[in-house]
C-alpha cells in the first residue's frame, strides 16, 4: 500500500555473498518500525573464490530474489532507499555485467560498497546494543565472503566512534569452498581454517594493542550476522530460530567456543537436523565456527552481545535522517537513493 501523503517510507537492501535481505520501514519517533521484510539465501558468491566470476546460476537466483525486493518496494511506496552489495561483487570480474542486468530486469541500482563502508554501517546498525557504561568495543561481522572487525570507543554522548577496522576476504562461503569438500570437515581442515583466520587477526590485534586492553577490562564485544545468531539459537536450545530471544542476548564466550568445537565434530546430517541450523546453514556454519573460534582465541572476552541487526539497520538510520531533513526543508518526496553516500567515512559519530 502506498504511503500517506507526507509520510516517508524507507528501504534498505543488503546483497551479500550468501544472502539477499531487505527491510522496509517507517520512521517512528527516534527509531523506525519495520513494515515489510524479505530474506533469501541466494549464494551469489558461490564459486567466485575459484573462478573469479559470478556464475550464471547464482546470478539467476539473485535476480529472481531482487525482483521480489523491487516489487515490495513499489507496493510499499518507498520514498528513501539504499541498495548495497558487498564482497562477492567487489571480487567478481563480471560484476559490471551483473549490475547492468539487475538494473535492466528489476530497476534496482546496486551500490558496491568498500569494506570501510561495510564496517561503518555494521557499527551504526548495532549501536543500540552497545553498553554505554563500557568505554571500548570490538564489533565483528562474519559474512559470506568477508569478515569485518571494528575497534570502537563510546563517546560521552553515547555514540560509537571507530578507532580502527579491518576486513579480511574470508567468510563462510569462500572458507567452506577452500577448506571443505562435499560438506566434510576433519579436525585438520578445521584447524587450518582457524589458523588462516588467526594469521590475519594477529597484526590487527598488535596494531591497536587489543589483547592488552581486554586484559585491563572495559572492553565489550558485539557479534552480528548469521553465524553468531545461529550459534546463539543453538546455545539457547530454541525449538526454532526466534529473533526476539536472540537479538540482544548476552552469551558466555567459553560456551560458544565449546559449541563451535561440537558442531565442527558433527557430520552434515547431524548439523542439518538441528532446526536452528537446518539444511541452508549446515554446510556453512562450520566455517563460521572456525572464524569465531579464531576471534575468541585471541580476544578472551567473558561474554558476547549478539545482534540480529547490522548493515540494513545502519542504512535505515541514515535514511531516516535524510527523510527528516527533507521534511524540515519541505522537499517533496520522490525516490531518494542514498547510493554512494558516505563511502569514505568511517566515523559513525
């Protein structure tokens, strides 16, 4: 249903290496209210690690999902939008052809954002879960084709400020393709995944002296994306995934590390039988476990705050600010696209 006159409608689309996800929302006070959503596993980045190209099958799956997103945006009368794509598109040699096809067949113009912008939006989307009483935070986002880690400080008014960040081109999709064949994992291949991630994390740790800061206390950790939310739902022994119980949960780090080891030791069928994992994630969850295992082996925080929110929510916050500016200035609502907005900015104040 189109919006009432003068009422902005916001949409945030995040096309990742594994998932295509959309949120449509209306501003509500200082926040927003989600009025429509869509999520589908499309595995856009399937095979990119080996071929350097998006496959035709993956493109077809993704375009079909984006058609649904475009229809929802039209039906909801979206006035302010942002549509981003991440690591798979950054990496693929045929990304330009894919983007042109998406515009031609769906009308959606994708904004291929750099890792710095991906990190910034993740922090902005998770900031409501930050404990304002703890000055420093490590935020991590385990994606399909990359993993972002962000070192932040909490400013006096409660806003997070990014002190440093890193993006490594290792996520659950390409790690699974590189280290696991036919859904099989051995103790040796799991250890190899953990070591590959640790090797990339250590320079970041040394550059910002994170281990020392954690030992002193006063550092919180927030995790976002499918790996940490799935693991949390398994840890909580939920009958099925429930966002209301996962988003904002605080989980013991040692318990999560033990769960990672347990899942890595199971076969594919056993993992798939868990209703919080299912067949969609049974293959990829082990790579996510290895990434989280590496993170916790370096940064031994006692607990992790879990966010079933991230890039899309970060975009919605900025879209809401843009809509409020348009209301104040009397700008008539058209179809405002924040494409390429703030891509060089990494400070979320």
